[in-house]
C-alpha cells in the first residue's frame, strides 16, 4: 500500500503505536513527484465551460441569452444530433444547462455529457466566434500539489526517539523534527519570530480539501460554520447534492473505488487508486497548529485562525469553484453564501495544474480582486521540476509563488522554479544533504498533524493525535502564509497600519535570507525568514516603504542621463497606469557593459534571477519592450556584468 507513514499518540498518552494513514500526496514514487496537471489521463473529457461576455453585451446580464447562444454554438459544432461511429457505437445528442454566474463575472454552463477533446475543441471554437464573447475556456480541474511522504524506514526511528523534551515551546516533537522552524541554514527562523509575534487576530484562508478534527488544531471556524465547502459537483464533493454547504469539512477525496477510479484516471486506471489525502489538514497544521500546549508539534502562526475553504474533492476541483472561493475568502460576495464578517488577510493555495495564468483564467481575475481588497495570496509553485510560468495559479500576477528548499538551503530537486517564483521556503529535500536520490532522512521531510482515515476521517471516533512527514511545495507555501500572518498580527498589535499585498511581498523579499548555496535554477529572492520579516515590518513608526522605495523614479518619455555603476546596481522605477500599452525600457550611450532587468510590482533580486524581463548584450544598449504592461510600478535594475559602466542614459516610455 502506498501511504503516508506517521506516528500517533494516545489521548492519555504515552504508548506509541505504528500507524499508516493515507495521504493523497503520498501515492508517489520515490524518484519523481506526481503533480497532476490538466491534459493528463482522466482530464481529456469536459462537460463544464466558462464563458466571459464583453461588458455591455446582452449576455453579460442575461442568463437566458447566454443559454440561447450556447445552444446555437452546440448546433454550429454539429453536437445537437446523435451520431453513430463505424463500429456502431452511438453518441448521444447534446443539451446544455446554465449553472451560475461566477463572482468574476463569467458564466458557467454544463453539457449533458462529457465531450471528447475534439468535441470540446469544436464547441469552444464556436463559442469564441461569437463577437459578444471576450473569452471561453474549459472548466479545468486543479489538484492538491502532490508531495512526497516519509517512508516506513523513518517511522521506526521516530517511534524510538520521539520522547517528550523540556523545551519551549513544550510540544514534545518540536525540537527533534521541526528543523524547518529553527535550522539556521534551510529553516524559516520561525522560533525567533515568536518572541514578538504569534498571528493573533489574523485569519488565514486555506483553500484546499477542507479540514478534519485533530486535537492539535483549532478548527473552530469549521465547527462554527464560518468555513465553507465551495464544491458544486456532488461527484467531486462526495455529498448528495450540488449545493454549497457551511463548515469547510473535508469528507475525503479517495479515488480507490469505482466510479472514482474510472472518472479520475480514465483508461490509465491504476489498480489501487489513492486513499484520502487530508491535504488541507496538513497545510492548516503547518500554518497554525496549536503550539506550547504540550501536544505533538507547532505551527508557524499558531494563534491565527484557519478558515477552511473546501474546493478539492474526488478527482480534484474546478477552476470555477476555486475562483469563487478566492473572491469569497478575501471579502467578495458570492450569491447563496453568507458574506464573511472577517475576510482573510492571507490566502494559502497549495494547489494547481498546468497552464498559463492569463485573463481568460477565472483565478486571474479573482486573485486580482483579492489583492485589491488587501489580501495577500500565497501559492505553492508545484512539484514538477519545471518552470512555474507553465502552472496555474502559481503564475498569476501578484501572487507570492513559493518554491521548496531542503535543510541545506538547496532547491529541492522536485521543486518548480523560474523568474515567476517570489521566494523559497523549507519544504523538505527528502534525501540526505538534499540530494536528488539516496537515503531518505527525518530532516528531509516537514512533519505535521494528519488524519489517519483511508476514506472518511478517523477523528473523533479514534481520538488520537496523528503526525506524519511530507515534502513538497505544499509544505513550503504555508511557511510563507504563516509568516505573512505573523507580520499582519505584529503590525496590528503595534497599532501600525496594515500593509498592502505589494508591500507585504516587498517585506518578504527584502527580509529573505540569502541562499547558502548557488541554486541550479532561480527560486526567488532567498529563503523566507519569519523573524527578519516581522522585525523589518516593525522597524519604523510607519509601515515599510513600498517595493523598491530606494529606486530612482523615471518620468515617462524623459531621458535620465549621467548614470554610473554602483556595486549593487542601479534601481529605477516607472509607474504604469491602467490602459497603457507598449512599455519600452532602454539603456543607451556612455561606456562599459550593462545588464537590464525588469520586474512588475517589486524590485528584481540583486542578480536579476527573478526578473520578469531582461536584456543582456555586449555594450550599453539594452531594451525591454512589454506590449501589454500591468497597471503597476515596474522596477528596473541596471547592473554592470563586467565591473562598471559610465555616463549611460535610462529611458522608460509607454503609449496611452
């Protein structure tokens, strides 16, 4: 059986027993992670489509007009009549139903049967041909990031060695297993941050599989029906209806029985499937596990409240539900769901799938809306050993995308990477010295509270504390979300104004600890440092300056001349308004050699590795052209790759 290996503690104490609870993320080979993305087996048929109509069109405010137009598209695609194949198999004619208006303004429709890839392509093409349509896409499924589970060989070590220790905090397994909180090389320096911050008064939304009860977790927002289950498909949710329901409880997401095996995997149906992951419980524990309570382990922002928002169930979860959940958790209104009295200041999403995050993806607009309300959105970069630009929502503008490092500070071999990564955090390297293979070790994993049920939750019927080890960007992301909660709580307690998401990102980036090794791929500004982040935020009477406040501002179309190199490079900024096009950034004249790096919303790292755009050629003439710039501040780093430049000019211009 492929499973998460763990230990558990009896409610009264002391005897340790071996447990093998299931974790969705655990069904992995030890050599390569399974970050499932769209386009894989089981995701080749579609029955849900998201259509965004242009502002001012009749369809934008009239669902009957939407349905009429979709039916017309079905007819034009030739899908409104039954067909018979050469083998005699009959394909039923297609009907369409209107499901709902998404919070981002798009419309969700559903077909009466699942369409093949070619049928879906034909329907999408006909829908997109309508001049009233701004964009159309399949309602893709996203998945919990599939992380690695600690092997059975480490289980015995833990059981033999995990004895209560005299330590502050007094959680008995903290010092031995939670290296990620205090190790000076690869850890997040959470332990020192607790001297001044604990997350009190902060709400962190964990948009995931929901939460289960555990004696080392505060699940009061689920018990009080404030959290919510946003899944609108009964097959995916495991409930009897398509309605959304309060609580945010994880009912299980197993797919090891029919019809889930066929639905989730299609023709690549595995023999054993996967038991329930309880992924949201693990992530919630990382963010805010109860601490200094004499039980188990600790959480980053242990006095914060976790708002469980369930969007993932059997076979994953749909974009349409995820985008509504983002809107709601950040304070937006969703028809049929009570508005939040206390919106989340932080959202964590350890989920995703393949695809580029552009304006046609509903999460794009939902995240933009959340950021505009002041909510910082933290997303796991993914475990595919690939560029994060090809994964959603980790590539959405404005998110804090988090890569994973191990205890040595080295990029975990499975972690996604690229210029779109904001920062790294401890997620576990699995093998000794964070190698890509070899001997699996205790400190290769992040240990946290889990549930032991294979399908449905075991607690409270079995009132034991269960803990297990995982490695992946699912574990790295909540370190950053928890750090944000620590900063938010510290500022609130000090009576200081809250930071905007852009300012919060700047705090994370500026306070990040430099990588102790030369990384093989870009994974952000450094390793998150919770203690440094809190102290940076509290250093002044006012909030920290905006990103790149030390940058020299450029005026649209005005040449800034006489620029000479400095040891750290020269930083410039240009504010680009909404509606601007063709942002053109140039360096010219003078002598020497120049490197040009450009990033939206925050300053590039010192070596430019996380820049959105770059130009590096011999000489001083560099140029970056951005056809459709964001409405934000762009930061421009000019470096001297070969030592110096003298008397160059810098220019930034755009059309409006």
